[in-house]
């Protein structure tokens, strides 16, 4: 089990992601949003929409872990989701708004998890048993990783 300070740091990363993501895409032109962050990778636009999708899933999964006894979590094929029209084409503003609102709610939830509730579990068909705490660690890192991909692309292109 993580120490309280470590957990608080991860919650702070969840709290800061909307600002970091908005800053990373601020001022990018449409053609820049449609540039893949690496060869064969998603476009910046898809990454933003993916963060909204993935973090909605994570939030709901954590709520299920806290409210239900060892639920089975539904996996999804993120590559297929990113290829759908709502994940590949629309402006990023809607997903930025989702991330902002979602992360505000998520932090309220996380800040009120107490004691052994961090160890509540669920079964994930691809990962096996997972805990609320392991999802906190995964998704704090997930947001950080994707913002870094956008920032690295911007630096490599001198935008």
C-alpha cells in the first residue's frame, strides 16, 4: 500500500492534468493537431480524445470498485475507439472540457477514499485483479505519458 504522501502526489497529478493538457495543445493549428506524435501513432487530436475516453473508463471503474464487491471490469479496444469519427475528427475542445470536469469529480472521489478502501479490488480480464490504488497509479502516469508525447512532438517540430 502506498504512503499517504505518495497517494496525494498521484491525486495531484490527476488534478493538474487538465491544465497540462490544455497548455500542451494551446495554439496548435488544425494540421498540427492532425499530426501523429510518432510514426504509426495517433494524432495529437486522437490522443486528446483518447484521454477523455480512457479517463472516463477509469473513473467509472474506480467507482464500481468502491461501490461493488469485486466487479468484473469491461475492457475496450482503445485503438478501435480512437479510429471512430468522434475520436479522430472533431475539435479537441469537447474532450478538453470532459477531462476538466471529469478530473474535478475524480479528485473529489479520490480525496475521500479512506484506509483499506484503496485495496478494494476488481477483476480486469486483461490485467487480472486490480485495486483502486493500482488504478490511481496507472492513470496518473497515463495522463503524464500522453502530455509528454504531445510536448515531445512540439519540441521536435519547433512549434
